[in-house]
């Protein structure tokens, strides 16, 4: 099965681990807010993070191992029947130290509940802010292949948290909105510029290159289409005008004779009859000396007026 563009981005991000503790903590906080559930046993707290991406599960595991001395394990849950994907759980069973860890990175309050308020102190450094956004994408983000239309989204269970993320993203000059879908709040990005900025922000540089390649290709295609349409439209206009001019000339020839016109008009009339598909500019270049487009237009207008006079009389 071909891997989706979203999984390509996730895999790329899962492979990179920031060197700095501050960033590792920020990324973990985002992942826990997106994917975490608490468990409590014997007055101790445990934590389970669930993801469908194996590389993401390994990254979460690694981030915990690098930072905390807690018993942590990965459990694979095979989904039967209609589901194609396994799911992976990073489990920290209820034990001493989990509560302190969660409080230290700001995701647990004194009531042993998840705290969804963004901690702007923690996110004040740019490195940490980027890591937090990366964790958010890894936890609950998705992106379309650019061939399928520009779309990047982050899903949140809670409206309050979605609103906070929205303003956080907007502080990076990103344009995004929230919609409500299947009991979730979805923050979505629609413009290719914003999606490119987002990918750059979270450090998905390989994915960004690929995205930009498609974007450039698409722009070239659109450009060519636009130009072809434009040329076709101009050609249509030229032909329609030319047919009217030939009508005029034939009418004059049949009723009063073309030689009743001044020499300069006879000359352009003959050229028009022999070259019905040329533009005015091209007709002018056939004259000796050449005449400008507006000059040619002026002469043809006088022919049209002469023809109109004949039509009025008849
Ligand atoms: Zn940092």
C-alpha cells in the first residue's frame, strides 16, 4: 500500500529529535494534549498515548526515555475487520513520578485533570514554539497530497483548546480557520503559501521540497492553460472582426466598386481579403511603409462607415 503524503510528513518529523530539552518537553506536551489519556490506579497516575503511526509511537517512546526515568512500553494493537491500520500505544503504567512529569510540562493541574491552557512561557522561545507545533501535527495533524487540493488540518476534541491553537498559529502570520466536524474542532489551512510556511515551521523540509515541486508544476500548468485560453480568445476576436471587414469590402465592391475608395483604403481592403486570419498589427506590417495597428484600424473603420452608408440607403 502506498504511503500517504501525511504519513510521509509524519515519518520525516518522527525521525528528527531536537537536541534541546526545552524543545523535547514542548513537543511532548503537545503530543500528550492531542493523544493522551490518563489512568489512575492505587493513587498513582498513568498515561497512554495512542497513534496509528509506528514512527510516531517510537518517537514518543524515545522522548520519554530521554527525559524521564519512568517505566514506559509500546503496545501494538492490531485492528481487526475494516480497519487497515494498527494502532500503537505508548504506555506509562500508573507509577510514582508520572504526576510530577505531567505537572512539570504543564499538562496536568492540581485536580489531576488535563490542563489545556497553552503555556506561553514555555513557548516563548522560537525553538520550543516550533517543537510544540510539530508535536501538534504529529499528534493530530493531517495534510493532503497537493495533487488533491491544498489542505492541512489539526483535529481537536475541545473547542477551547482549538481556539487557543488557532490564535497561536495566527501569531505566526498563518491564515487558518476552525470548522466543526464529527464531534471535533478542526483547524484547517487552505492556501498553499500557509501550508508551505507551516511545513517549514515544523521542520518538514523534505516534504516541503516535494510540496513546492508540485506547487510549481501546478502553477506552470495553470499558466500555460491561461495563456492558451487567452490566445484562443484573441484569435476568435480577430477572426470575427475580419469576417465583418470582408463583408464590408464585398458590399462596397458589389454596389459602388472598390475603386471608388481612396487608394490607402483600397490597399488595406485587398490585404484583408487575401489574409483573413491576420491581426491588424500583422496586416500593418505588410504595408509599405508599414502602418501601426491603430492606423490599420482607422482605415478599416472608414471602410466600415462606407459600407454602413450603403446599407442605410438600401
Ligand atoms: Zn526549545
